């Protein structure tokens, strides 16, 4: 599965966005990672 923003392969944590999955690295750059993680919206490719 690939990140909708950077087009890199997702190998760990990700967010299921409206237009596709977003990797944790892009979320950190967008300053959204920690908020989404606290809300339980960050998924892990290895399973939760």
C-alpha cells in the first residue's frame, strides 16, 4: 500500500484518509500525527 501524499510504500503506521492512506512521516510533517494517534485513528500495517 502506498502513501497518498509522498507515494512511498507504507511499512508501519498510517492514517486512513478520505482520499487514501497517509504514512506516519507525512502526518508528522503536517503536524497531525500525535493528535490522530491520541484519538486512536492511526493504524499499523502489522495489525493493531
